[in-house]
C-alpha cells in the first residue's frame, strides 16, 4: 500500500476493521486517488500541487476511516464480540483439544491387542502420560501464544488478551486429567480433578507458566511500540 495511506491503514485496524476488507478499501481509494491526481495534473503544471489537491478532494483520513469503521459487517469478531473471542473460544478450544487427545489415547488402547495378563506397553503408558501433561502444561501455553498474536494483529485493547491468557493458564494449572490404562488388575479409566497448589513450588510453577504464556505477547507489544517510535 502507498506510504501515504499507512496512517489510514493503522486507523482502520485499530478501529476493528478486518484486514481483507481494509486492504480492499485502500485499493479502491488508491484507484480513486490516481484518477483525481490525473484530473488535477491536467489542470496544473505542478505535480506536487496536483497530488495535494487530489488528497484534499479525497477527504481526510479520519473521515475515510470512520466511514468504514461504522459499518459493522466489516468489524472483526475480536472487536464485535471480545468476550467470546478471548475468553469463551479459547476455553472451548482447550476443552476440545484435551478431549480429542484423550479419545486418541482411548482408541489407541482399544486397538492394542494385549493378553488377559499382559500390562500395557511402555510406549502406550508414555503416550497417556504425555497427553495428561500436555493438557495442562502445553496446550494452554500454545493457545495463549495464539491469543497474543491475534491481539497484536487486530490491535485489540490490552484487557481482553490479558484476561484470556490468565484464564487459560489458570485452567491448565487447576484442571488435571488422569488416564488409567487397562491392565490385568484394573479397568481403563479417565478422571478429572481440579485444585490449585498453594505450596511455594506450585506457586512458582504457576508464575513460570504465566511468564511463558505472556512472553510472546509482551515481545510483540514491545516490537510494535518500537516501530511506532521509529515512525514518529
């Protein structure tokens, strides 16, 4: 996009307009501006003056941005429904991802042919342990990183991604799944438990998870602020 339209682009994205409609809108404005510049150049011999007159006829960036931002059909979901985008959807994704992983373990265990006196193979026990660990220590962090990237792309207010990341980490720390594989002495079982550890080690672990979850978002915020300072 032309450098002259960069402030308008930033204003559209900050106003919640989705990127694709914003790009299309700027392309249409660029074509219209080219037509206006051509008209003005036929009326004056000064190319710079022609461009200034054309931009004046096009309208102020604030007016052009407001005309697009006020149209609700072009707003991103993060702006129209931030609660659903940053709190409800990530929790649903966490639950769905955990459920799919558990189902994968259960189906794999059913497909493994074991004799009546045989214990589950070591790789299957490792798989079950990995799913249990990932559901509370890995998946919430990955979803938190995705929230941070989305918040930066959509210029979302700070409060929503921060709340979403905190909720994901707290859920991951509080809710644990247990996978008991079938053996000669026990039946297979899936269990859920919820509790916070208030021991120093537990609180330190929670702080570490929060720091890890926020790290990409904080780095992107710093990068965006540095770019804004350079542009100024």
